[in-house]
């Protein structure tokens, strides 16, 4: 993949991301509260909901409202022409999956600025794709990477450096350097998972993070919120968690976010596929691009786009080998 001439536009934009120090009239105490809440840039402040800012920073409602409004004015977060939106989308560098078939299905690869969901049964390749992306994000733009690092939130204890080594060696990369560029957080419960997501905002610029993985998003929620009486509470917290991820993807121009999800079987379906994703409509509406994975013959896996604002429903076949993801 050749580096686009518009890459310079992206890099210029990233270099001009304004830190909170550029916010007029902000004192050191307020600045510290914002940074403690994980709000580092003016854009991230402009995207923050008022109620969450008050809750997480401890600032008063009037101060919070003034700060958000000022940040939104600086970021010019009003209406813009569709032509401007198209220019920005055309400049996107997609992240390769290492499978041409899968990349084509996804319109060029995993899309920065969006949240991608991979869901499927056990051993359909969700975690394998996640590992491959952690390697690929470090590749040059010419090779389909984003020249950045990865942050991996592991909720199931399935992250394996051994797989990273195999995949890195298959691409003639120094696996020691590749491993150094992947930051892993092991989430032990849903509260810890949410905390790690919030803490990640403090690392994105410092560590040049271009990819965030949550594998999987639902595990702890399914085990901790049991029974119909807890469903409403679970969905509210899960909704907030997914929007934290969405906000991160929208704050940083070249940040791709992907989470894996589990499936369940609908007992009332007698015809067709009874398999459905877990998490209900909260996850369905939260993810920008949704991909269903299922097993094929042998090493083969089948990926199907089930929801995306710019892609048709379609299938693609890829394989999982010792060297990683291939066609």
C-alpha cells in the first residue's frame, strides 16, 4: 500500500493538536483535575459529555460547561460541508489485516476513527486477528501499517507474546521491538476494564498509540451481571464504556479501535442462523463496523460484514496459520 500524499495532511493535523495549556483562562488546579480525568487535549475536552466531566473531574457545572463550550469553539465543532468530510475520509490510511480478501471486504482494512467489532463463536479467529493487528499497526504506511503502537486490554487472559513473535518473524520484523511496542493491560473485572480504558487516554500521545484492542468487551459483564434484574444496570454501564471507546476514536485522527465480542444462541429461532452477538442493541449501535466470523474448512475462516455505514453485506474467506492471518 503506497503512502498517500494526504498523509502529510494527517501528520500536520496531529502535530497541531492543541493541549489543554492552550485553553484560555485555565488555572493550574483546573488543569490538573482535567488531566487526572484523562483529558489531555482540547479536542478530547470538546467531545466530553457535561455530566461525565463533572463526575470524573470534580469541577462544578458552570465551570465544566464553560470549558466544554470554549473547547468546542476552538475546535470549530459546528456544521461542515460534505466535501470536507469526504476529503478527510479520503485521506484515511487503513490498517491491513494481512489478508487481501479481508481488507477488500472492509474497504481497505481496519478504519481509524471508527470502532470495529469482531464477533463469533469460540475459535473463529477473533483473538488471532487482534494479535495480527498489533503487529501490523507497527508497519510503514507503504506496507499497510500506521507507523504506531498498540494498546491491548485483555479481559480473558488470552494475549500470547508467542503468537506475536510468530507473526513478527513471518514479516521479518525484530520481535523484541514489536513486543516493546505493544502495551498490555489485563482487566480482572468490569470496573477494572473501564478504568483501563479511561487510563489509555493518558498513553495515546506519549506512546504513539494507533490501535486499541479490547478482547473481549463482554466477558466480565456477562459473569458479573446475572439475572434479568441486573440487565438494565449492565446495559447502562456497557453503553458508557463503549462511548468511551468511541470518543477515543474520534479524538485522535489516526486511532483505530477494535473490540471482540462473544455470541449466544436464540432458542426461539427454528429456521436460519440462531447465533447472535451478545450485548444487545447497546453494542449493535455502539460499533461503527460489525463483522461476524465463523469457521470454514480447516484453517479457513469466513468473515461477513453485517453492519457498516459505507459497506454492503458481503463475505470473505481468510486463513489462520502459524505465521498469522493470510488469504
